[in-house]
């Protein structure tokens, strides 16, 4: 008997020990794993090159892409010229055997490694094997086990397993024809492929000899044919080696030519095989040239991966198989069903408009539309992906690990898309317009999550005492897609001074992810431009939405959004991410940015750059803006509003949040605070003045949305208690006029208005102030006017605002403390930790929030407003 070399003997003993001690609950198998339906098996073949020489030996070589080849088995066996050879897992133990058909004695032999790590021989059956017969191996009847298939010139097809003969069927096969076995239909069952030289065709049969396909291909005596997945689509391709044309042709089952390349020399009697020799997840094409004594490995494009010299004579045998058990094999998975909710896949921000300069909708907006005024959209595809537990890359080798992971993902993603058809592909963005609100597209997807324990090789299965896994995330059903309003953290809708001045300040922006940008000046003239969604080769693989995760923890989608929900996993996957969605971009998918013109004042003009890019962390598609240049009108640090109308859509809650309470001014300021409350509540809103100086009279108007707020009463404020004061509450408008004989000076409230909240959660009403004032000498007063908004929120979002003034301050903390000791009645709006009671812990948390808000507010007062930094939304 031939013996394994010392390295392989040791490796095999480790494998046996691991299988018995560590993985006794798992059964190794070399049938391919199914990540889509969740069944274990072989993931990556560690193929060895097997040479059968009529110098009476069989050599097995471990070939790495960079190292080797290393002789790992030297079998002294009688091997005749034109014998047949193949390799595969016939016994179901996870290790491939070598199948040898001898043309002299007609016997079929199987060479395998026995329990004492030596090579043994099993004679399956005397099958009258002759020159011209072909042997191969595969699961042709779908029973989960491989069968030996022999095509002979009787003509018939004989099928055998480890125990011997199974069945035979008549088959049109003659001398000079070739046969191969492999799954070319994608049904996980191997078909029989015949290269027919008499009819110049390639035929495909199932195991009952029913022909399921045929296409024309010039096939001559001396040609060869094999099956392997060389393009990572999860289906075997038919690879034809032509001795006349010195050409390799690659076909799918319909005869579509997927690739072709020339060989320097391919002759009758050369060796030809297909299999994954470099352990990267994709099959290589292997050619043994008997005239040069050279073994060469190629990819499907004909690029040479590796070559090495070995004695190879005409009519010797060549096969690929994992005879030392180095392939990656996984056991049956841990299965769960989990959900990723509200994952951001696209953000389309509204163009920057400055309220008081542009107040109407339909003036400056972005919409999915091409230059032919046709609405456009994007193709959105949900697919499957994989993650490897953190320590695998150390065992696998970092560069090979990255390549193998990418190849496995590509292979099984193609399989998933093929099996589900177009049901997981949808369109997004059709008809989407961003005008006076930013818009975000979310997706929620339900997944089957399979964590497959690695059971082979042992040095990859358990590392530092920890079981290693391969995780597959497979969508169960097409995702639900929602379009929502979005509150950007880097700009405030309505104030162009809050927008960044450079592209590097944009959220998640990297120059390599830039798709396109356009720039124009906001002036009196109309202007339209189209952002064509072209992309570089780098970006073609970038536009995927992804998330990261850790054992037992929640997952997140990173900037700019958060994917909600618990994603519980068994293993530590380190920094691994899973790509779940992919946007398909073509040049026909464009976004129009349109400006109707109308800004005539030179001081009010500004330059806008619209930027389309992919978020560098999540892959989300983003349209955002920078303001590189603005007129002197915007140098003032406070907004000045007159009355304005945003149209009906404005009053449906699409303004978005903006708060101007953090701005500074050196003069008199008339302001109203941004406030929020719950439906069916009552809220008091003060109109305040600061730094007043001897004001003799004022006329004030406050407008609001009367479908959200209903004003009930108005009282004078502390600073106007001695003024002659008149007010009139109308529908959506309140007018106030006052005269003060002594002159109003200092800080205080002008009036306090009580509103009933009649809107629903999510509604937003603008609170727009306008005013005229004179001092006691009759001179006009130049005031800064600070308008705001009111929003209707749920109780959870208002927690901590105990006194209901729309702000969290130390006064709220004091009230919570009084509740904790029973001085006043308990109100669970102060229950910050949701334990059903109000304690000093809740008061402390409210005080922390109040202190944080005060610090932020003071920071803005000290340094003014910084471009690209949105003022914190103080309650």
C-alpha cells in the first residue's frame, strides 16, 4: 500500500480526532452545503491535483496559488495508458476517493484513506472498462449521495455506488465521445453531459436518459468535456476543450457561450480537469500538456493562475479531488428568523432654501425625472449574504479569506436570485419629490438566519477553544419599503447658513463614492439641471446597504440611519458586515434639481452644489447640498421673517424641525419658542422680548396652523403688565397692539397664549412672528424676529418635560424630586427609566438633560452658528 507523507498523516489524525471528540454530533459530507434552505455540507473544495501515470503510480499534489505543489500522496499502482480516472466523495465521509477504471482487466477500483491513515483499495465491480470509456462521479438521482457514472461503447450508461451496481440505461455513446457529470440546470442534481463527435453537438441527459438539452458544438476525436462552476453563478458550466482549435469554450446548458480562450497546445491525450484547486470558492480549468510536461491552471477568462512542471505522458489521467480532507465543511445550522427594520437605503434631501427669501413650495425642489420629463426610479434588489466568525481569517489566511468570502457570496447570491426570480426586486423613488422637507427611504426585511458550525478542517473549526461559524442571512419575503420625512443632523431646513460649505463635510461622504454633482447660482433666472447617475467601476460594487452586528447585540446601519431590532447571533463576527440590498443604477436614472428663479437682490443670492453619492459606511444613496458662497444678507446671525405661505402641503407636517433659539444678536429680539406637546393637551406659549430699549408701541402678529392649534386665551406678560394692551384671536392668526407710556426696557414676556392641541401625533405647525415697533421718541426699532414651530408628539418623546413648557430645565427636575417625596402628585411623564414610579433617579436624569441642553445653548451663544453643524433641537 502507498502511504501518506508525514504532514498528511498528522493532519488526517487531527481530523479523525476532531471528528470523534469535538464534532461527534455532526456528520461530515462532501455534498454541497445549501445556504438558501439551510443544510450542511461542503462549502469550499480544497482540490488536490491527481495524476495517474502509466509509469505505474498515482501522485496527489496539494497546489496553492502561490506555494507548492507539494506531493502529499505517492501510490504505486498499475496504471495503463488511456485508463480512466475521477475523484469524488463516494463513501459520504467528507473526503474524496480516487476512482480508477482499468482498461486492461476491466475493473473499477476505488482508492481511499482507511482508519490507520494508509491508502486502501476497494474493487467495486468488474465493469469491462475499456479504452474510450469514461468515468465520472456526481449525485445524478438527487438522493444526497454521489454515484459513479460510466459511459461505455456498448452503448450504455452504468451507475454504481460504494456497494456496487445500481442500474444501467441505453445511451448513444461511441468511441471518441466524451462524458461529464455535473449540475448544469441549478436544481442541485447532477446531469450527464455528452460530447457527441458524430453529430457535432453537446447533449444533456438526466439519469433516466431523458434528453433535456442539446446545442451545436464541433466535437472531434481528442476533444474533452468537463463541468464546473467557473463563473460563480452557483450552476455548473460546460467546458469544452477542442484539440483541433486549441480552444477552451465555456457554455451554459442552453449553449450560450460564456467565455472562450486559446491554449498554446491541446492535443489528444492531454489531461483536462475542472475543480477548485486554490480553495477560493471558484473552479479552475486545469490542463496537463504531455508535450511540455506542464500542468497549468486557468480562470474562465484564460488568465494563467499557476503552472508547474511534472512528468505527464500521452494518455495519462488527470482529476481534481480533496483526498486529504482539507475542504471547508459545515454541519447543520442553528436557525432563527429575524427582522431588520427601518434600514436606510436612500436619502433625498430638499434643496436649501432660506425662509424669508424663498417661502413658497414649488420654487426649488428635487424630483426623479429625466430630461424628457419622464419620471424615473431605481431598481432595488434584496439578496442574501454571508459572514464568517472573527477568527476564521487567521486560519484561512487573510487574503485568501477575503477572496473566498466574496466568491461564496457571489455564488449563493446568484443562486438565490435565480430561485426567487424577480420577486425580490422592486422599484423605488418613482414620483418622489423633495421640496420643503428632506425624504428618506427605509426598508424592513424579514430574514432566515443560519449559523453553520464549521466541522472541517479542524484547525478552522475550533480556534482558541471557540467554535467557528459561517452565517447566511436569507430574505424570507420581499421587503416593505416606506418613504418618510427625515431630519438631517447636518443642516436645518429653512436656514442655508446651517449647510456645509465643502463636500467633505457631508454625511458619510468620500470622494471615491461620488456619483455626480451640479452647481448653479440662486438668482433671478430660472435654472434646471439633471444629476445623471453614472458610476465608476469601484462604485458598481459599492451600492449595497449593509449592517454590522455582534453576538447577542442589536445591529445598526451606521450613518445616516439606524436599522432597528435585535439581531441575535451565536458567534463573534468581529467587524464583519452583511450586505442585504442593492440599488441598480443606470444612466437613464436621473434626478432633476429645479429652481424657478426670483431672487433679485444681489445680497440674497447664493450658490448651491447638489451632490449625489453613496454613504461610505452603509452604501445608502444620498442627495445632499453644500453652500460654497452666499450673499451678505446671510451674515446676520438671526433669521428675519415676514408673513409667508408654504402652501397646503406645508401644513401637513412636512416642514421638518428647525429651532432658532440658539442664535445670537446684539439688538432687541422678539421671539417665540419651539414647543411640543401631546394630542388633546393644553399648552401655554409666551411671546418674549429681550434687550428691549424704551419701546413705546408695538404691533405684533402671530400666525399658526388652526387645524393643529386652537387659541383659547391670551394674557399680558410680566413686562407689559402696565401697558395699554389690546389683542384679537382669529382663525390661525393673533394680532396684538400695545402702548407703554414709560417705555418697555429689558427682558420679559409680552404675552402668554394658551392653546388647545387639536392635531395628531406628527403634525407640525409653524409659529410665525412679524412685528413693527417704535421707541418713546417715535423712531423705528430694528428688531430681530425669531419664529419657531409647534409639534405634536407622543408622550414618550416628551418625557422629562414635567411642567409642559416644551423645554427640559432644572425646574422639571425639581418637580420630579417633589413627586419622589410625595409633595405633589406623581406624573409618569417624569418616569425616565420606565420602572413605573418617579424617584430621585428620574430627577437626576432630567437634571442631566437640562444641564446638557443649557451647555449646548450657551455654546451657541458664545460662538454663534457654525456652518455644517445643525443647532441641537432643544425641546
